[in-house]
């Protein structure tokens, strides 16, 4: 019996990169956005974190302590490795647990900066470097946030093909833990954003309104990412996120370690923060270990014939 084969010159339906995996074909715009944000995050995040480690405040707005700008810079640094591998994906479903939280961060930080415009270095005045950094922060965030909304919107105009197989499902024992971890980050993030004056008391160091809401944006994004991974239930599609989550946690540990004397570690919020950061580290390490132990099929592997 002779099987039909695709030969040069034959006619037939075009095969898209997502045809053999299912899902939405990843648009070049999303990959370009990820690389652009990764480069900006490396440069700006490294600057903010490095200055914070010296004990000085360096950020777009006035902060009472150097810790919060340092943590924001650390988060930017930590997420960059995951963003750099987004372009290796073939379908949207392999990167959405990282790109959707990224869009939340970009839009959220822009909204927080504009909502608290009176606290910006640009408005209050100060050194020329800080004023220019504040101006650049608003301009770059505005461009990247608009780009993120446009790229994600365009991505969802792509047709979605049904998945026939699943790569590596999450182990059952991990799901309750992920639900608790994701809900914790989501809850504190939503609280800091909606009622910063009240929820700032749950931050174990001194913050102002801008600090509290900016930390809330990052916490909210982490919660969405962790819960998104739980909903995805496929380690093969979590490779970029598995690089970003522990990266953020490790960078935050360095900044928190240097500023350890500024944190009330024995308080309830201090103990909760410790548990939540350890949870991020364990999530990344465990997910990477489970994925490496499974069938190696690349970033868009589809091992295991499980109906989707």
C-alpha cells in the first residue's frame, strides 16, 4: 500500500507551525515584545538593584527606603531569562503563562506611576539623573504597555487548533500547593493595589503608596502566573515561566538579604513573605526537575498521548 506524501510541487492545504501541535500559532510580535522587554529589564533592573544594594534609593518615584526599588529591579532582572526563550516557542499556549503576567506588570506599573504622578521624581524634583530616569520610565513603560496590549490582542485573532496530546501533566500532589501559593500572591497583590494604605501594614518594611501599589502589581502578576500554570496543567508549556519564577525569587533573595536589617522577619507578614518566596523557588526547581526527567521534545514537545 502506498501512503500519501507531501512532495515538492504537490498541492494541498498549507501546514502552519501549530498544525502538528495544536493551539494558536505564536505571532512574531509577541516574540519581539518579549526580547525588547527582556533587554530593558536587564539594563534598568540591574541599575535599580545595584544602586539599592549600595543603600541608596534609585527609582522613578520617591521611596522611604532603598529596599522597594531594589526589589522592583530584582524582579525585572529575574524575569529576563524566561523572556529571552519566548521566541523559541511555536504556539501561544507555550508562553502565555509568562506573557500575560508580563502584560499585567507593564500596564499595572504604568497605571501606578500615573496614578501617583505627584510622587514621581519628575514632579518632585531632585537630581538631574533621577528626573531623567523618571521621565524615561514613563515613556518606555507607555510604549511597552501599549505594545503588550496590541500584541496580546493580535495573538488572540489567530485561529486556535485543538490539542490532541499533552506533554507532561503536573503531578497531582503539586496542585493544592500551587493553588495556595498562587492565591497568596494574587490576594496580597490585589489588596496592595486596591487599598494600599491598609495593606501596606502587611509589608514588613516601610513603604509609601507608590511602593505598595508597585509591589502589588508584581505580586498580582506572580499570582496570575502560578495559577495560570495550574490551569495549563502541562509542564511542556511552562518552560519560559519555569525560568522566570525562580529567577525573580533568587534576585529578590539577594536584595532582601542585603537589606535584612530593614525587614521585620519575625512578624506575620515577614514569615509569610519568606514562605511565599521559598514557594516560588521550590516551584521553579521542582518543575524544572520534573520536566528534565520526562521525554525531551524541545520547548513545544508533545510527549504522552493524552486527549486535550
